C-alpha cells in the first residue's frame, strides 16, 4: 500500500512539472550520542549494559547538617535543579549528619568543571556553594 501511494505521488509530481521533487527539501543531519549507538547495538545483540560505580566527579550544590532544615532545603534545591531541565542526573544524598545535593556523573574533572561554570551562571545566588567533588559515579558498561 505504501509503495502504491509513493508511486502515485511521484507520478503525479512528475506530471505536474516537478522533475526533482527532493531538490527543495532541506538536508537533515542527525547528531547521535555514541552511547545511544552502543545501547542499540547491545540491545540488538542481546547484551544488557550493567550499571557500575567508579571513581569520578560530580558538582556539589548543597551540603548542610542543620537538623531542622537541611532535608527540606536539599529537596527544594533538587526541585529547582529539575526545573532547569539539566541533562545530568541530580542526586540528593544523606551521609549522616549531612544532606547533600550533587549533579552529574563525570569521568573527567574538566567535564564536571564545565557543568559547575554553567550552574554558577544559572544559580548566581548559590555561587559560593557550587564546586566539583570526587565521588563514586554511575556508568553503563
């Protein structure tokens, strides 16, 4: 059915004087992350990727041990970060007695530093609390 419709469309277009129907169409370029290609290839081949924790870097946004407010503050900051629609995951961590909010899973410190610079621009009121920290990160392998 699709072939028939396509054939009719092409013949109708040629009859209407449009010899090259595709010459007016814009070029479409798809930029695909290499991880997407790896995920698709692994899925097709039947392999499943496993989450692994390795030493890496994250950007810390918040850390507090104030018992009355720290937890609520951490989740309020998480919500604020989610509203920014970041491409990196946001983590709310509790490591007694501290509540922390960290962003990202970076293998390289330079990549975490780039996010830090972006977050300083987006959250100027928190500039003193935003810095890169070493942390266990989650990667797919």
